[in-house]
C-alpha cells in the first residue's frame, strides 16, 4: 500500500529562504522594517507550505483507494494556536528557532503573538481538536466540519473581582492557516412551507443563506498524514443591491449580507444550559446541512448507488448539536435523490454515530415544536415519521418518544438515528445506559458503547512540556509521541534516585517559568518551592470550584489561628470562564477573587498560602499551567462530570490528582493505583442517596469542625468588607439547597488535602508518585480513543496501515 508522502527534512537554509520569500512576496515587506507580526506571518506561510504536500498526498491516496472517510460534525473546535504545534509535528521546531534567531527574532515570542482559535467553550470543543490531530496521526481519512465563527469564545477580564466579557476577534488579523474555497458553497434553506405535489412533499423555503467553505489542513505526527477541517461561513444568497446603493440607501443595500452573516457571527458561550434560541437552531442546521450536502456531492462523484453510502461514509455527531443530521440526511436522500423513506432512514442510520457528552438535564437539547416547525417545517414532518416508525417497529412497553410535550428531544432523535451511541468514560457510558436512555437501551441493547476520551500527547506533552519530554526521550528513547503506552518504560526508573532528581528538576523548571509569568501577569510573587495546586476548567456548580475555595479559607483560618506552626506552602491556582448569564458561577468567581485579595495581602500568611486567578483562561494558558502543576483538582460531584480531559493532561505531565470517583477519574485511579491518587468523597450512588435527605447540608455543616467558621466568615464579609452582605445568598444556599453536595464532601476533601500536604513534604515519595503518574498515563492518548472509534463505530482502516 502506498503511504502518503512522509516528511522531508528541511535544512535551516531552505526554511530561511522560504521565510524571506514569503516576507517579500506574500506580505510585501522588507526585512529591514518587518514587524513581529510580519515575521510570524512569513514563518507561518513557510511552515504551511510544508503541510500542503502531505495534505495533497493524503487526499489523493484516499481518492485513489476509494477509502471510507470519517466526517466529524461539531459546533465547536477549540484549537488554540497552530504554529508551534505544526512545527512540532513536522519536526521543524528546532530549525524554526534557529532560523528566526538568525533574523533577530525570538521564535517563542512570535508564537505567542498568534491568537488562539477559540471556536469552542470547553471539553467538548477541545476534544474535537485533539481528535482531529489524532485522526491525522493514525492515518484515519477524515473531515472535521464546523462553523467559522467570526468571534470565538469571549475574552474574560476581572473588574473589581467580577467577570466582564469582551468580544473575541481572532480574524481581525490574517489567519494564515485557512484556504478560502468560494467554489465550495451550498444553499441552506429555512422556513417557508411544505406542499404536497403529485404525492410528494415539496419544501418551499422562504429564506436561504449560502454556506461557503474555508479549509484548514490538520497535520499529524511526523507529517505522515493530513486531513481537512472544513469550516463554513455564512454569506448572502442575494446579490448586492446596487440600485438601492446608488439611490443612497446604503444600509438597506448591505442588509441581506449582514443578516446572513449573523449565522456564523458568534459562538454561543453557554456550555451547559441550552437556551432554545432560534439562531442557535439555525446555526446547527447551517453546519449540518452544508456538511451533508458536501458529503453527498463527494460521494456522487465516484458512486451512483446511494444505498452504498454507509460503506464509504461515517458521520459522527459531537453531542446532539448536529442531531438534525438524521432528518436532514433522510430529506436529502428521499426528497432530493428519490430514495424511499425506509431506505433513506436505514442508509442514514448506517452512517451516523452519536456521542453523548453530558447527563446534566439542563444541557439536553429540546426544541419547542413551534420553533422547530417554523424554522424547519419539512424536518418536523420527518421527525414525526421517524418517531412513529420507531414506535411501531419496536412496540416498546413505555415509549419515550422523540416528540413529547410539544418538544423535539434531540437526544432521543440522535439515539434512534444512530447505529452506535457512545459515552466518554466507563462510568459515564454506564450512566448513559442506566439513567439517561434506559428505555431506548432496552430496545437496542447493543447500541450504546463506551469510548473513553483521550488527549493528544503531541500538544499536551511534546510541545508544551519540553523539559519533561527531553527527559522521557533521554530515558526511553523516541517513539512515545505516537505510542504513549511506551511511557510504561519509565516505571523501572521511578525506583532510581537519579531519574527522580531529573524528573523533579524538569517540574521545577516549569514552576520557575510559571512563577515568573504569574509575577508579570498578576503582580503576585509566588515561590516555586510551594505546592502548585491547580483547578482549571469552566466555572460550574457541579465542578465545585466552591469546594476548593471554601477549603482554602479553612486553611487560611488555620494559619491565622496558629501562625507559628509548620505548613506546606501552597499556591492555589484557578482558571476558567463562566457563561455570561450564569449568575451563580459568576458569584463564585467574585468570591475566589475576593478571597485571593485578602489572603495575598495578609503579611502574616506570606509564602504559606497564595491564591492566583489569572483572567481569560484558554488553551494557551492551559499549556503553561499544566506542565507546572503539582496537584490536579478534579473534584466534581460524583455522577456529574462525563469524563474530563484536563484530568488526563495533568496526569501525563506528572501531577497527581485529588479527585472524586467521577468521569475518567475512575480510570485514572485504576491505571495509576490508589497510592498515587488522592481519592475522596461520595460515590454516585451515595450522592443520589444523600440528596433524599432535605436536611443533608445543614447536618453536614453542623458535623464539620471547620466548615461553620468558614461560612460564617464569608457571610460576615471577612472577604468583602466593602460590602459585608455580598455572599449572604451564596452562604444561604450552601446551608439549605446544596444540590452539588459541597458541604457533604467538605470534610473528606479537607482530609484529603491534609494527606496531600503530608505526601508533598516527603520529597522522594512525592516525586515518585508524580513520575508514576506520567509512566502510567499511556491509556489517555487520543490515538487510543480514535483507534477504538475506528474499530467499534466507524469500521475504518488506517490508510497508513497502523
Ligand atoms: C446546548 C448547550 C450545551 C453546549 C455544550 C450543552 C452541552 C455542551 C457540552 C456537551 C458540554 C461539554 O463540553 N461536555 C464535556 O465534554 C467533555 C468531552 O467529552 C467531557 O470531558 C466533559 O466531562 C464534559 O463536561
């Protein structure tokens, strides 16, 4: 089998010439007065040139061999920066550093000028980005399909300790990684009515927009394979109204274009509460319809029998956001291509897979039949037909319909229309079966499977943690980047003091760099000898940042009560954004900042405790924080975190977890062993039982030695003297409606933190624990996850024969 073009080595002389050529001829700049922006662009174009060849080779090979392809439909791709990642995968990073230094430019300074591509909210979007990179690495022919949002996730700042949101503007500068494909454009219909003509349903839409493609190549490890991320931008289908413009009616002349563009204008910043907004439904259909039209167009260039579609096309729905793919594919196959309804349905099901990423009831998409029916009248009919077909085909005893109480339930729709449904960790998949879709699971017992998440070790270890990567290569040789199980080879070394000293030195180098950055960014001096304790993720009640900050206050009170005792110095680091409309999460942010201000300015505390919360947490900040972390906070209420993927990144980078039995923590614990994990808290079953007692939180608080004092201090305004009653509401809720069991788990968490202190004070024990976390993290590579999807869901072989 012909392999795709493998990476040719590039000499510094060649790269230098390429950079200069782009600076001169692409950017039209003279080296003598080029800005860092110009240099970054020139380097990016020079690197991009090296991606294009393997990209073409991969595409050609897929066509020549008529291979099956994956189509990953996702409303979010949280990519981050691309330049350094691309140089790492092409084996060009050192060459680029040398070449840019020759131009008097610092490679790392340039890299940091690149804005994050923040086309996602959190876990689901970042997973899609890791999957794209892993599909390219393992040679799985694939397209990612998404929306080219003009504004990615908002920028966060703190004003008086409170979150403020500012628009994100990544496209205000040239994006060197994308290729506009104006020739690949599709008309996306909306609204209007459905008429019956000669026994067939005909949809007469009253609105249309154009979906226009932008392609970004995604290069895998060592440039052996590359796939395409195709993002759609909305354009008007109407021509510019020159006559109106000439009459002086400028705004009206531009109106159709402005209206159409709203569809791809902004990313919805809510990552858990679904809102039922028409614009969101339109965005979902816009992405899905454009992707499916593109897929069918490509299929029809070589095949004529649409019933063969599942042999060549796998379509993965990333949560229910593209779940309209079921009815839309049926519509395209039947209304537009003449298949019978039944054939269309079976063909669509053969292609579709559905990944569930959350059990939280408020996150499950349900559209009012009114909104759904007016926006997509033909799809409303098709959904009802799917529902009645399913009901009559399976005669369920208790039918959980797709359409119920005037709502279309997207989870049920996705389930019925998919040949495979998966959860994202062992525990979560179990709960998807037992709690989310028990009836549907009983009808289709083989449909739900588990695919535990993973992360790409190229970005999350090789690129972002150079000291540790160098040590790993020195110890076990190369090859671990594409076969993370090889990290097991580190285990025997975890007994050797010399190796552990080097492991410790690598971590310390990262901590020194982070301490420097914290100093410039936050104006707080932290000691690299302190334990760096990190919780970074979206702010949400179920993730329990509140538990962390309450325990921080308890620790502070202990220091104040006995300032002469011995304490293990700690830096508590928080990072994360709240959805703009999520008042409770915003209150928690305010509290963390208030507590930080008091503690950081208390001279009696000094280096023993610091609280750091840098604003605007994003992928690039994660790349800085994770390699420098000593402790990974994964403390969600059991049963609520589907998987977590940050937890895996910390483990790979040698940070033990303090965590609950939730999501993939369960599997992390299993891999690393109980001696190397700080487990605490209730299990899912215990949590469910505990909630049955309406008095549970009051009882927990009263039983705790520390918690009443913590809550009292906060309630009295110890951290908000300018407004003493600021946290009355928050404290009241902990006492009386503590659904996420912060109080009930408080003492167990506090005790686990004391264990952490004890372990950290015992240096040899701690470093060994940290090193074993890295050594046993191989399972959490997204390459493993992708291979498993290829086998269990997509039935696809690697084009690289691996
Ligand atoms: C419609 C509003 C909305 C938007 C996004 C609801 C729900 C979502 C996502 C499903 C939330 C999400 O990002 N889930 C996370 O997915 C990760 C990848 O599988 C998991 O690791 C996280 O545990 C899960 O919270």
